[in-house]
C-alpha cells in the first residue's frame, strides 16, 4: 500500500512539473492576444503573420494549456463535477463514489478518447494537415498531439487518484490520512 502512495506521489509530481512548465505559455498566449488585438486596431501587420495566423496560434496555445493542465486539475480535485450528490457525505462515501466513478466513467472514457486522439493526431501528421485558411498555420498535428498528450496525462491522473482511493478504502488506518485525495480528507486518529 505504501508503494501505491509512492507511485501516486511520483505521478502527481510529474503532472505538477509538466503543468508548471507549460503554464508559462499563458504569458505567451496573453502577449499574442494583445499583439493581435492591437495590430488589428491600428492596422499594422508583420509580413507573413496576419491576424488569421495569430488567432490560430492563440487556440494552439489554449489547447496546450488546457491539455497539459487537465491531469493536475483532476489530481487536485479542481475539476468540474456535480457535487450535489456528495455534499455533506462522509469522506468514505465520497471516496466510494469517486472509486466507482473511476471504474465506470474515467478509465473507459480516457482509454477510448486516447484511442481516437491517437488516430486524430496521426492522420494529421501523415497528411501534413494544415489550416484550412490559405494564410493559416501549418502542422495541425501539433495541437492535435497536445490533445493526445493531455489525455495520456489525464489517464495518469486517474491512475494516481485510483491508487489513493484503494489505499484510502482498503489500506491500513495509518495510511488513510496520507492517502487522502482532494475529495476525502481524513484526520489521523489518535492512538488509544
């Protein structure tokens, strides 16, 4: 059980480092957006870098940001969900619902999505797909590859949370506090 927590911690660290490194793209995206707005406002265009290319670059950057942060969002329990069913529920009940949700929804969804995202990105790479716009960006496989990478990171996050749930639900009492995930935090009980 301790090794499961160790693996989960390692996955969480990797997800966090990737997200923090990619997080710098937020500044790049902000600069691109500001430059695009100002260049359209004042009518100045860098030769070969029209507004279409800038707007496509913006959504490529947004794709990277979303894709590389989705796993961290799940591990930190900041993802969107309907909490009406678990509001006020005991931590163990919340953990069981999360456990069942991982088995029934998260694992199947991410595995199916990875399968299709692989084909989505591979086809774009093989065909050297570019923008449909004549003056758009080439290499459409790059943002499609971001989606694939993000889904793989999400699968790792689901594995990490699932391992913590196993320890939380089935592990020894002494490891339950360490196994707490975002939704179910347990205070260690005092030794009697």
